[in-house]
C-alpha cells in the first residue's frame, strides 16, 4: 500500500485539524510533540504521512502531487488558483474576506473612482473589483498588518480577512463590503483522487460526517 500524504497549513488551524482527524481515527502521535524539529510524520499502521507547510504553499504541494490531500483556508485556495479538487468544508477557522476602510471611504466605492486597494490577496482583490464590481483600481500588495495602509495614507481601502473585527475596531476602520465567507477546506490532487479513490473517498465521507456533527454542537 502507498502512503497517502497530507499537507497541513501551519498554525492555529493545524491543531484544530488534527483534533477533527482524531475523531475519524486518523491519528499521528509524533506530530503532537510541539518541540519537535521533524518536518514529516508518519502513521505506519494506516500508511499515512503528514507535513506542515506555509499556508500559501499547501495548494502548490497538492497540485504537483507532493501531497495527495491538503487542509488549507479558502482564502489561500482562491488566491493561489491551483488545479485541485476542493471536497470538504471543515467548518473551522471561519472568517470573511472583506473590503475595509474608514467609514469615509464608503463613498469612493460607489462612484467607481480609481482608488488604491492594499492587500495580501491581490488575485482575490483583482477578481472582486474587476470582474464582480467592474471597477478599475490600483492594487498594492502588502505582506501583513494590512490595516495600516488606509491609516497612513497608502490606500483608500484594503481587502483583508475579518474574523472578530477587533483589529478593525481598534484602528478606526470598518467593513465596507463583504467579498465571501472563508473557512478551512480539504483539497485533493486530481490524479490521487482517481488512483486512491477508495481510501480518499472514505476520508471525505468520514470528515463530512464529523464536521456535520461538530456543526450541530456549535
Ligand atoms: C489577520 C487579518 C487581520 C486580522 C483579523 O491577520 O489580516 O489583520 O487577522 O482578525 P480580527 O478580525 O479577529 O481582528 P493576522 O493575525 O493573520 O496577521 P497579518 O496582519 O500579518 O496578516
């Protein structure tokens, strides 16, 4: 039997993902050791392998088949635009992709003015403004603390993730438009889906069931 390899996005979501995996009998004891410097972990009994990667790289590993399955946020899936199958919404890491800014910027969004939009997600921003709103904008790519941009005058608005909304509130900004809801998704390599159909399908069914039950409790 071949290994099935999982790429998990590093960080908060990886921990929650492993908890859901445990519920469906997919365990990996060596991965729980937070001090370990190991990069790849195996469950020999189930012939499974796991590794943690930067979220942006997860779709790349999956598209090229270096991982059969990936667990990653919908934001990253949309931004990377890789060829893969998105099969399960795990219902964790729920947040929203939004256009945000000071209340005073609401006006410029309705007038189709040429405004500057700062974001870590240029593809999502481009798609939203060009294809959905038909508004020409200048998109400025930043790598973090996006909320700074309208405060210091780099851009009129930002496209960013909003979870609790407290970063916006504490900086005098607000949600101006909602682009889409986000959460963690399971993605599958297109060839693996055919070659390992039975084993992967079992995981999909179990995960769907586990997240459905989880959803009911929440
Ligand atoms: C994300 C996002 C917002 C913040 C939203 O940033 O970019 O800044 O979380 O969360 P909230 O609505 O609960 O305040 P992250 O912490 O990932 O860091 P970053 O600024 O480096 O992107």
